[in-house]
C-alpha cells in the first residue's frame, strides 16, 4: 500500500467539504460558483474556522485565531 500525502490546500479543501456538508469537492466548488458567498477556511495549521467570504478572498480575517488567513474555496482550488 502506498502513502499519499495531500498538500495543505487539498487537506483544507477536504476539511471544508466535511464541515459544510458537501459529499465531494465538485459539489463544494459548484455551490461556491453559484452563490454570492463563497465558503472559506483558515489556512493556519490547527485552525479550521470557516466562513462565507468573497469568491476572490485570500486574506480574510479569522475570528478564531485572529489572523488574516481565511482563503476561499475557489482560490484554494486555483480557479481564481
């Protein structure tokens, strides 16, 4: 059996899917494209705070850890 190491972006996208109730990444990205608020997640290690942000957000404020570290799903997936 081989070990597959996910990048931090991939890990955060999967966490965002789980926390927001999406069964897969395609469903998350479709919802992000169709809605005005885009799901975003904190990129700080150990913090998985989520919020709805602008689709192009790459430095949103995280209420949990206080950093400018929230990144939208569309930015994480390199669609923006």
